[in-house]
C-alpha cells in the first residue's frame, strides 16, 4: 500500500494542472483501451469527446510518452497519458517501469 501511494505521488507531480484528476476519471469511466502491449511499449486509445492515441515507451532515461491531444511534454503528463499510465500500472503492462 505504501509503495502504491509513493508511486501515485511520483506520477501526480509531473502531471499538468488538472490532468491527474481528469486522468483518474477517464480510467474510472473505462474510457481507455490498451491496443499494443510489449515489454517496453504500450499504446492506448482514450475516448475524451474524441479518440486520442497515447504511446508510452520505457527508455533508459525513464518513461517517454506522446499523445495526439498535442500536450506531449509541454506541461507534464496530459489526462490521457495519466489514464494510460494508471491502467498500464494496474495491469503490469510495462515491465520494469517504476510506477
């Protein structure tokens, strides 16, 4: 339980303003489907009024991501990336990821 809380705090910090709560809501509403799952890569489709494609990639430097919403890296994780990270973590989709 402590590890889960610590991981949540690690993820919450790099999320853009408002993205954490919106991402949690997207996950809870089941508005995400994982499309590609490999040991170091996850692709998801997130429905948020329109379909957004999210890619997570585990690299030597940590977690890289992109989203078709256009916020990739600008201010931190977007809500679509947060939802994808949460579902990926729950399902153990990225082996070796520290989240």
